[in-house]
C-alpha cells in the first residue's frame, strides 16, 4: 500500500537504507554499553544470551516496525492514526515520540563527553601522568563544560537532520558508516597485536556461567533492544522513507548482523587492550572514559605515536557512532512535529533541538550541581535512561509485535514482507511465529519480572 505521498522524503538506495538503519543501531550502545555489560556479565556467557535476544526478540520487533512504517508512510504517531484510526494503539506511537525526546536528551550528554575526549586526545591531553578517574569526575560534575559539549554535539545532529532524508540522513550515513567500520577493523588489528592481548580474547570467548544472574539476563534484553534502536518508533520513522523495493526481511537481518558484529568487535578492541596493561575488565560505565585513557597513557609511554593515534581514532569512532544514532532519535521527533503541526523541517528540527538541549542540560547537571535533585528517587539522567530502556522500549516493542502479529490484516503484513509478492520470503512462517508468539511472550515475561520487584 503506497499512499504515493512523495512530498515526504525517501531514501535513494538500498545501501542508504541499510547504512542509515545500521547507523541508528550502531552507537554508544555497542561501543560503550555493550563491553561494560560483557565485562560484568561473564564474557562469552553474556554474549550468547544477548545473541538469543537479538534474533528471537529484537529482530521481530524491528521487522514489525518496518511493516508499520512502510505501510503507513507517516511518523511514529501518525502511522498508528492511519493504520488504526481512533484505536488505543496510538499509545505505542505516543510512547515512541516521548521516548525519542528522552533518549536524545540523555544520550547527547554521553555523546558530549565523547566529543570532549575526542578534542582532548587530539590535542594530546590524554597522556600519562594524569589521574583519569579524578579528571573524569571533575569534568562531568562541572556545571558548564559538559553542557557546552552537549550543545555542540546537539548542533551537529541538528544540522544533519535539518537537511532532510536524502541530503542529510542518507548522505551523512553513507559517509560516516564506512569510516566507522574501517576504524573498527583498524583498531581491532592494532589491539590484538598488543602484548598480552590473548588474555582479553580468552575472556571474551570463555563463558563464565557463574556470573549469569537473573539480572544479567534482564540486562541482556535491555541491551539488545537499545542496541537495535527498537521499541520507540525510530525504525517506524525510518522505514516510512523506504522505497517499495526495499526488502524488509533482508534489511532487518543485515542491520542485526552489522550491529552485532560491531558490538563484538568493540569487545575485541577494548578487552585485549585493557588486559594487556593489567587493568580490570568490569570497570562499569567508566570503562571507556577512565580505564581506556589509562590504557592509552600506558601505551603512550612505550609507543607514543601509536598511543596517540589509537586514542584519537577510538574517540572519533565513538563520536561517529553516537552521531549516526542521535540523528535517528532526533528524526522520530522532527518527523512527528513536522507532519502533525504542519511545520517546515527546519522549524521542526529547531524545536526538537531546543527542547532536547534543555532536557539534556538537566541530565548533565544531575552529575554535578543537581546531584541531589531526584524524581522518583532518581536523578534526571538515570530517570530518563530508566524510563526509556526499562519501560518504553520493552512496552513499545510488545505493543508493536502485537499490533503487527494480531491486529493488522495478515495479507497486508505479507504484502509488505514480500513486496507485493515480488520476492519469496523463505522463512515467512517462522518469522511470523516469532512476531506473534515468541517476541511478545518473551518481552512480557521479562518486563513483568523486571517491574514487579520495583513495586514490592
Ligand atoms: N541503538 C543506539 C545505540 O546502540 C541507541 C538508540 C536507541 C538509537 C534508540 C535510536 C533509538 O547506541
């Protein structure tokens, strides 16, 4: 079903579709959050559980979002209005747009830190002698500095989104994603060549089952959803710009594979280097901002140029990954404001940028002067992070799989998956089974498990 509304943007090529969607998926989640969780969750044991969640639960949600977006050709809220007028399903869209604002706000704070570390490593500030733990705490708790970097990062995101789908999102994804992939491979080779790297590789490949607690399993699901950007209408929005020829199933598979590869490769960059200088792998969120600068500094000592290049390339990588993801979060909100209120893309993007800059500043301040300001017992950063990853994403994913699996006309779903019968989807039945049963039941069980203890 094509509404023929070509005034809306469209991706110009299949490569653009995959790189933009993979750009959304590959982000801080892969390079910053994934290694942290792997470090805590017993290395390979966590990775195996994570893989199960990616392919059995997150991928079916992605496919559902693609079906909704391309058949409605509208923003996350508009799509539900079109496909189920007057029905409560719209709630999934509303949660999505709300989630878009929240996720962009807290994500940009960490992206701002990344920008700061990129600049610091470019000017050679991450050299030996410094206390990186103290430097990190001093930086993030400063009232102004992180907000300045947050604003700079937000501006970069804004400039891409304001240019539209083909000239902005597609063009820059095609530029940044190949750079990102090249840097990853380069860094991995580099890191595997470091003395003592084998221990890091062993840590990644040997499952330590004793670390697998129910919490680790819940964490793996949250990580899978966050990493694939599913559950908050981001991919509904992107797929509303797919052409009629875009193959939904193979695109979803490609994005899952690229995303997982980048996450695992990041592990192969981080752990061998961390082990090679004898630091602990479970340093938590400080891993890339405290442990790694330490690693770089130690390498600087022995091989100054290599250390400099490694650290600079690493933060550029993190920055590129953050940017292609933040663009997609911004687009959820911009598409909604532009279509719902009939505003131009530039105006809509401007409104989103201003709102998120404000909310992002709240998140940033929660590491410093507003440390004691809490809502429901959490600072703003934690509150937004919790609301999105533990609540909106699983609930949104649940609603979207139910919507596509049980509410939408089966014919329409099959038409979307087969491009009106033009392609044969071999795994149609198993895929629909995942969408109708496995994903919703799995999400529900885990979601309730996670929420119940909070209210007991
Ligand atoms: N998938 C992104 C990452 O791994 C984060 C993201 C979440 C992007 C939600 C868009 C929407 O960093």
